[in-house]
C-alpha cells in the first residue's frame, strides 16, 4: 500500500513538473502609424491594434498644432471597418470629453479612408484619407503567430508577487502556421502575460517586434523590453543588444527618432534623443531639467565616423 502511494505521488509530481512548462500563444499588439488629412488639415495618427480582441487605442494630432496637443483615440476594428471615438481634455471642466468620431475603411493593409464627425445632431462629415507609414503588404501582422514557452519563476524573496512572474524559456515565431524562427537566449528574463508588440523600431518600413519583460522586486523601473529587428536581406529577426541595454525606448515614426527618459523622483529629469545610422542608434540631443534650476539644459551632437560628437550646449527658460 505504501509502495502504491509513493508511486502515485511520484507520478503526480512528475505530471506537475511536466505541465509547469507551458507553451502559450502570445497576445499581439500592432503599432501602426498613419499620415494624411481630415478635410484639408494634415494629421499624424498612431494606433495600437489588439489582434485578438480587435480593440484599438491610439492618438493623433494636427500638424499645424504639433505633437504636444495629441488627441486620445479608442475603438474597434471589425470586418475591415475601424470605428474610433476621440477624447479631448476640457481644462475648464477638468475632464475628458468626446469631441469627434471616425468611421474608416481599412483598405488593403495600406490606407484608412472614411469620415470624421462631431458628436452632435446633424453634424456634417469631413473626409479622412490616411496611409500607413509601415509597409504592411510586406509584413502582414495577421499572418504572424508567436508562442511563448515559459516556466513559473521561483522567487522566494518576493512571495507576494511571485505568482505573477514566469521565466521565459523560448519564443517561436510562425507565419501562416509554419514555424520560421525559434529564440532561446533568455537567461534570467522574466515575463508576466504572454505579449508581443509589433512596431517599426528602425523606421525602415518593416515591422519589428519587442517582448515586454519585468524585473521582480523593483518598485520603480520594473519593466523593459527585448528588441528584435527584422532584416529584409536575411528574411529574419535579429535580437538587438544595443536596444536591450537601453531599456525602455519610445519610437517616433514621424521624426524618425528614438527617445529614452530618466527621472530620479527629486525633480531631476532628462530625455535623450537618438537617430539611426548604419544599423545603430546614435545620440543627437539631450534635454535636462534639475531641481531648483529654472533653466532647461540642452546638449547637441552630430554623428561622425560612428560616434556622437559634441556640438554645443545651451540653456533656456
């Protein structure tokens, strides 16, 4: 009897150990940038499309007003029709209000055509014409499938949060159900949900991807990404060590600029601006503010012989 119980226990433990490592389909978020106009007014629009739920979030701005005045968007993409509601912050009422609605047809993974209308009775329609900055015909997000293999992390030093963390073991990339690439270089890489973000990281028109990762035990700066650049000549993705080391990076497809932000929580903050050259990011500008200092400090660089060379510094109020 004891032998049978022991044998059953061993089988149970083996079963638990086997199922601890799980393959899971990743949720895909596609970041797509569009340029065009509402009536005669030029705009830039950025959308994040959830391929599983068809939900869409994003923002847009009028070029004449600049990207400091962005308008928030949310909606759904269903059967090739994109319905978006825009929300603008009302400073006098101190709240966001719906100020317009888009109804757009997503045509051939290339353009959005349709209308914009104020949310009032009998409001007139304005024509909207937008084209994608990314080459979506060369890289159709709907054809891609990403599969995580991961194991629940053993994090005894933060027992309250340990249940949410997983060791990332491998990542498989499929095109039309055919596996094309496998990535396994994930030592000490932790994930939470299985998620992939498709985005053109180097502004060459092809979608690349980034994997959200997390740092257990950190209250601030507890997340980052692993970045993978698509190389058309190789017809494959290559992990970027430079981007990985830079951490959280924001990509501006209009200015073709990458940014990193640093803040110490005491009023000292800085933004670094980078540009691509020959497959590498180079620093071109720094913008810093300091505690008890009314000036904003700027440092400018030029790219020369594979280096960022200091050009000048200045400060402005």
